[in-house]
């Protein structure tokens, strides 16, 4: 019997018979076609019917240097011929060592230890557990709580969900979660007329200061997404908030966890977002772009004194007993090393400034649309917020799914957008051209016009 032809329709039917997709109401696919992807090249994806799509969101924010990047491909082929995996307990290998050396050299000063995990949520779990365990090993077992920001998102495992605040992901699982202390976000979309980002972020920090003053004795750490609350509708705030937060954590004896999973590796305009505030967190969580979008890998960078809090005789039972079977996978580490090579050899951070300027120019006119409340940008992230009433900033009801209309319309134009509710955003690979940025913006403009028609 001849093999079934690989078409979009045939593969969609096979998929829907067996697969359960992430972050998806599967019933939607009764009317919303799945798109099987045959190949990727640069910023482009191609389906089995030959249609191409510009990947404007870097395939969930992970792809930095394009699909099928020849330099990362070559590194992985070489690694595959030598070592695919070995446990990292009692053993080690060159890619894990070299990557830890390079990450700690690139990180904000003082982050000298690297602990590997498999993905972003797992990295957050590591940081939470490590912070709590550090205080326990130091004789402060009463420190058991965490402070986080409203509208924050740190992942979907139970610990990460507990310190997040996006109801869509968290609410149903609330009975399973530890209780975090939530303080209002410095989100500058909510700033008063005439107030700039720094003023608003400084004013909002008083909520955090009061929470630290009240709860410091029972708090392990504050966890934040530096500068951009990505899954929280790409809301942004000023670096001054991080500067104030670092000083307050030091004052009150509380750790600071920087969740740079989405904003790290150049997304915010600097290699790490914390650089823009000139601070060093106690823990920095990295994933997503770490491997250039190739393989699951995460890293938690921390200070030497935190490492030393666990360094003890075995009988004390103070070791950090957290592990993943694929911890420090050689293929993932090698992809990450190739990614860091591209950053260094191509001066990516400087080159991205020009691309960010193109993105700004291509989207500036969106602010004039009668149903766009704000166009905001931080480095290689641009967000466009649709609203029902521009003057009152009244949002569209979520049930109307205006963002889904943008998604569908943009696909027809050959651009992959995946709005967050009513927020259309761009997070493209760093190899995108000015012409492709213009195409991306035109598709978004057409999609927003289509979505906001009454």
C-alpha cells in the first residue's frame, strides 16, 4: 500500500487523532486548521502545501538566529558524533563545563555558579527551592514565602504557578498551590497621564517596600521578570524599579530572583535585562533563547556564597537534591555554545539596535489607530494593545477573541503572530531584515483593522 501523501489536510487529520496540543482548547480545531510545518529556513516556516509564514514570534520566543541555522547545525552534527548524553551526577563533559564558564563570565558580576535544568519552569522551581534551602541551611527555617508581582508569569509547574499571577493559567489550580505574597506590578500601561515610566515605576515600588518591611522575616525571595512581563500581555516597566528592588532586598535580607527566561539573550536590548539597572540578582533563570531555539535547556546562575551554604559533610544532609535525567545534556549545551559564539562573532547586541529602530519606525503609526491604546517597546520586543475604547482604555471583552482574528488574518498574509489576548506583539529572530520587519508590520496592521471592525 503506498504511503499516505503528506499534505496539510492529511497530517492535520492524523494529528487530531492522537495529539493534545499545549495552551490550546482542542475544540477550536474543529474550525481552526492546524498548520503542519515541513521545514524552516531563516525567519521562514513552510507548510506541506508549500505556503510560507514569517515567524514573527520566534516560535514561542526561543529562536534567535533563524531556523536551520548552519552554524548551530554544524555544532550539533559534530557533538552528535561524539556524545549525545551522559548523566551529570558523578560525571561531566566538555560542553557543560564550557557553557557554565561562559555563562558565568557573561552574567552580571557575582553570579559564579551554574545549575542546569531542562526548561524555564524547571529553572524557576530550582531557584525557589534553592533560595528556601539556603535559608534553612543557614538556620532560618521560618523563611518559607515568596513575593511576586501582580500580572507576573513564571511557568506552569506548581511552584512556578504559585508565584505567578495570570489567572488564565493559575486560577483553576489554586487549591494545589502555596500562597505567595503578591504586590502591584510597576506596569507602566497604568501610569497616570503626564507621568513618565521612571516616575510611575518609582511610585509603584512603595508597594514592594511595604511588603518587604512587613514580611521580610518570613520571605525567602522576591521573584520578578525584569523589565517585561511577557505572558502578562507584554506589560513593561522602567529599570529604576530593579535598582530599588536590589537595594531593598539587601536592606531586608531577602534574595532576589530574576526570571530572565523570556527577556534574556538580547530580547530587552542588552544581553540580560538586569544590565539596564546595573544590578546582580541572587539567582538568574535562563532558558528559551539559550540554545538558539534548538533544544530544551535551562540554567540557574547564582552566587558563590549560596553554593557554599550547601557545601558540607554528607551526614549533614545539606546537599541540593534536585535533578533531571537530561540535566546538562551535551547536545543542548553545544547548541548553546554555538549560540553564544554567534553573539560574540557577529556583535549581535549592537546589530539589534538597528533592527529595533526599524521595528519602532514600522509600528509608530499604530498609535494613531482608533482601537490601539499603546505601542510599547523594549529592545527587540514590540507590543500593540488593542482596546474597545481608546480614551477610557476599556479593553475588549476576552470572550470576543479579537487577538484570534488578528492571528487568522495574519496567517493569510503569510505571517505567524500569536497575540496575547488583545495584545499583538513582535519578537522576531535577530536575523530578520528591514524588509521582513515591514512585511510583519503590514500584516499586523491589516489584522488589527480586520479584528476591530464592528
